[in-house]
C-alpha cells in the first residue's frame, strides 16, 4: 500500500514531470498534472501511459492553484523556467515562474492540508566554487537569476516546514537527461542538443573549450529519488543532492555519443562561453544515498542509449525520416 495515493505533478508536460507522472501512474497512484505549456509540450502528455487529471494554467493564478491542489496528499513541484541563459535575458519572468510560483504553491498546499511537498531544486545553487564534489553543507553561491530564484524556492520549502510543518524535501538535481528532454532550442540541456545535432548529421555546439564538466544523471534515477522523498519518515525541510556523484567533461560526453551514434566524423562547433554557466559540477550524493536510499539505477552510457532510441521515434526525428 503506497504511503500516498493522490498526487500533483507541477510542470507535468515538461521533461522531468512527464517521466515522473508515468512512474507514479505505473505504481498505482492517482495523478493530477498542472502545466501552462510555457516550456512543456502536449506531446509529452500524450506519451504518458495511463490516465491522469490535467489542469491547464499558470501556478501564479489563484483559480488554477485551487483546482490543482484540491484533495492532494503529495506534491511534486517540477514547474519552472529551467534555463540559465533565459534567466539572464528575462530575470523577472524567471523569478515569477521559479520563486513566486513556488511560494504561492507552498501557501496553497499548507492551507489545503497537503502532507508532503517535494521540490525540484537545482545544483546551480552551488555556483562555481572550486571545491568538488559539491556537498549540501557548502554555502550557496548562485551565479545567475535562475540559480537565485531556484535557491529562493529551497529556502521557502525549508521555512514552510519549520513554521507550518509542511513536510518539504528539496532535491538538488544536477544535469538530468533522458527521453522527452526538448533538444530544439539554445535553452535546452546539452545532451539533448548533442544527440539532436549528431543524429541530424550536424555539428554539436559547445560553449567554451568543452573541458567544463557535469554530473549527468539519467531521468530514472531522479524519478526514483522523488518517489523516495515522498515516502521517507523524517529529514524534512532539508536539501539533498540527487545525482550520481560522477563527473564527465563535455568533450568526453561527445566522444561517447559519437561512438554510439556512429558519427566518428563529427567535430564540435565551439562558441564563446555563456554568461552565468558554471565550469565544473559534481555531487556528493552520500546524504541522498543514506536518507533517501538514492540509487544509480541507470548509468551514463545506458541512459544515453535509451535517450537516442527515444529520439529516433520522436517528433524531433521527423525531418530526417
Ligand atoms: N533538467 C535538468 O537537468 C534540471 C536540473 C536542475 C533542476 N531542474 C529543475 O527540474 C524541474 C523540471 O525541469 P525540466 O528539465 O523537466 O524542464 P521543462 O521545461 O521540461 O519542464 C518545466 C515545466 O514547467 C511548466 N511551467 C513552467 N512555469 C509554469 C507555471 N508558472 N505554471 C505552470 N507550469 C509551468 C513548463 O510548461 C514545463 O512543462 C525544474 O524545476 C528545473 O528547475 C532541472
């Protein structure tokens, strides 16, 4: 018998939210999704296997919030405008979607008697501190409006536990990748952009020399961390690194992808580094392993192969079919 039945996934038309909704439905939960399609897609909802309620609208809209939260036991808050460059261009828009929406949702959740609130936090909170791996006890140092707004959400989660007893858990994702990640814009995650470029015979764009590194985490691992976070019996009001604890440079990543896609010929298109991007990122995941039972269920290469298989049958492959 699951410890929670009725759950809300915000941002469920997005990459992580739609994969999470899939797993929640598969495990027998009743799922409601709320999304305003600012960066999400109807196609992602259509790919979800099973039935769910859907509320279309913005989390900053009171009517939408009321409909979304009614009768819910656990909230998985994935909605955000998840992009550093976008936040540099539009800091206010990012603040509204990341920080204000989180505060409004927390307030509504508390008032409606929701028990558990799992928040998609971001490793961007660590900034560019030279110490690796990044551990939760390090002082945050956000470098972009996106990082600042996401960190604000974490602080509100912590305060809502301390003041109101809402059982919040913040999961700091490092670079998550997998099926349904949108490869089609400069705001997209690097793995989805690399795969799209390689599969279309193009040159993957690298901002900088490619020696920057990331802790790439396959979607199934993050989905599992979310479900564990909704089931734990204590450890609320706290933040956990949800990542594999490994580090791969973009140049290394590209070599693996070139091998898997048979594109040994492909050369990177190097562009100037982007403002606000951090150089290196790697998680110390021991707190998540200990408290959440975090597991590296799917490693980098297997995850990349799964993502490429999905891409081949996705709408993004249409123009090469
Ligand atoms: N993908 C990563 O590597 C990564 C890393 C760190 C943190 N995160 C966090 O994980 C979460 C999910 O990211 P993703 O990669 O799935 O992004 P995504 O863009 O695919 O999904 C975000 C979803 O939220 C929806 N949304 C945005 N603002 C909304 C609002 N005001 N009201 C209703 N819906 C709204 C969008 O339409 C979209 O469907 C985000 O909170 C992001 O900050 C992601």
